[in-house]
C-alpha cells in the first residue's frame, strides 16, 4: 500500500486505527470521536447500528450528507424509519425514479408528488415516456390495494416513532412484526366477518318469517276441514 504522504494523512490513519481499537475494546465514546475525526463513516455506521444508537445514527446522517456520502446518509435515515427524508434525499440528489419507487413502496401518500417530479424531469428527455408514467390519483385501476397501502403507511408511521434498543433484537426475532399490508387486512377482517354474520342472521330471520306466512293458509284450511 502507498504510505501516507502528508501529516494530515498520518493523523487520519492514526485516528482510524485508534477508533477501531477503541471500538473493539468497548470504548464507544472514544471510538466515535476518533472515527468522526477520521471521517470513517462506514465505521460509524457499524458502531451505531450495532449499539442501536438512534442519536448517533441521526448525527451520522447529517455528517454523511455534508460529506456528500449520500449512500451512507440514505441507509442511516432508513434505519431511523425516516422514509420521508429518504425520498427527499433521493430527489435532492437527482435520483427521482428511485424516489418514485421508494415512495410507492414505503410512502404511498407521496407517490403522486414524486411521479409529478419524475414527469417534469423526464419531459426534457422524452415527452412520450413522461406521459406514460402513471399517477395513482389519475389511474387508480393500475395500483391495486393502493388504499390499503395508505392505511398501512399510517399505521407504520405510528410504530416508527418508537425506536427499539439493540437489546430487544432477540425479542423482535422471536416475534417478528406482521407485514404492514397483512396487518391492515387482518384488522379489517373481523368487521367483515361480523357484517357477514349479521347478514346471514337477517336472511335466516327473513326465511323463517316467509315460512311462517306460507304455513298460515295451510293451518286455516286444516281447521275448516
């Protein structure tokens, strides 16, 4: 490997080595200080994700954006459940198609807005391709279960506010959360079953009444005989 050619390089290399040593020894405060000074974003990402430090991950996201390391910033924001910021970061860095797919998957309430940006950007290159992009608000038939996805997003937003500590990992693995779409369907299923039960009961009562009405003439005829 090429030896360091300046005092700055030597100091950065020393800070990286000291940070790695501190991290392996459990000296996390010193490790963060050294890795930050060395601008070792991958090391910081490893440390904060391993310790479940939401505060550290938030600092890393800001530092990564300042340094132009958008892939690290994106991953840090995603681990913090900040999907809105992830979509915005993709838009700000010119990755609008990726932002559209990200919004469709994790933030459907923003899908139409991002598709509009994608259309505007694509019109400068290919007008027909831009017109071919489907907006969920305009072509709901092309987006099955989109309403359910919006409900799932709302439920996930409530859960995202609660960031679990790394110590809860084994509990989460033992009881993995339900798929958001399936959770919405499950929450709505009891209402549907109840409605079906009420409808069946009403039909049975109606059939019983019709049967009683039909038997009345027969009873009257039997009495006359």
